[in-house]
C-alpha cells in the first residue's frame, strides 16, 4: 500500500472521525480498501496511547481488532483460575511509544540485563530480542518504518531492564517525527463528532 502512495497521503485520503472522551482524542480512520484504524492521543501531551487495526476477511466479514500500540485487548476467559494465575507470569510483549522513540516492553522477564541481546536484523527488517539462557526469543518489525519505507539503523536502538521488565527503545528518525507532527496538526483541525455511549454520530471530511 505504501509503495504506491506515501503513508501520509493514504492517511489524508481516508475517511476520519474525531471525538474526545475521558481525556483522550480518539480518531477513527476508514481506508478505501476497507481497513480500519483507530488511534488515541493524550489531550495534554499529544502522545499516542493506542493504535488498533481491523481488516475484513476475504469474504468481507469484519475481523478482530489487532493492537499495534498500547495494552493488549482482554480476551474471553476460557481457562481455569489456576491456568490464569500461571499465564500471568508468562512474558507479555507490548508497545508503548514516547514522543521521540518507538518503545516496546516485555514484562515478566526476571533475568539480569547482561543475559539479553537486542539487535537489528537488516535482511529481515526486524529487531530481535534473545537471551543467552535461551529462555526468551522475540522477532518483530517496526511497522511505522515499513509503511514509510525507511531503513533500520542499529545505532538508534537501545534497551534497559528494571523491575522484571525489558524496555527496548528505537529513536524515531526525523522523517517519522515530521510525519507525526504533520498528521497531528491536521487531526486537530477535524470537527469534533458527538459522542454518546460509544456511538459516533458524525463523520467529517479530512481538511
């Protein structure tokens, strides 16, 4: 999708709805191919809190929301209490960005920092996390860089470990910072929709 049009142009050409609720600016994007995107920004800091995607199936049915940024969605409880207690100690991977960095957190990793290795794998356009004790391995891409067709830079990558949580940061390149500033400026121009119990009642055009 991004190879044919720039990502910012795709965002601008989508149908957007904006409303504020509970201290957040919430934006819903509907793309020409049927994909949906929702984002939530902190009204005070303008930081991105949540980004979720929903795609239609090949038969046109609505898929489930997939979280790209923010806390994972809670699924239905189908296991026993003992299994739930056991699962809560499994590593939990999630993305929580800052204004200047993409950032991922892996909770429930009770190992010293020198056990971890975090590096860019240019051939696969991804970041790899692994431990020398072979207890954890994770391979993931930076979707923002993929959408804008930007290269990965190993020097932008860093990580820390505290309170059983590994925090991986990747400094946003200037192209991403510019794009985010431009998009946020335009989103703030959108006319606010009415919000009533979760119902969005107005779908304004993009300015």
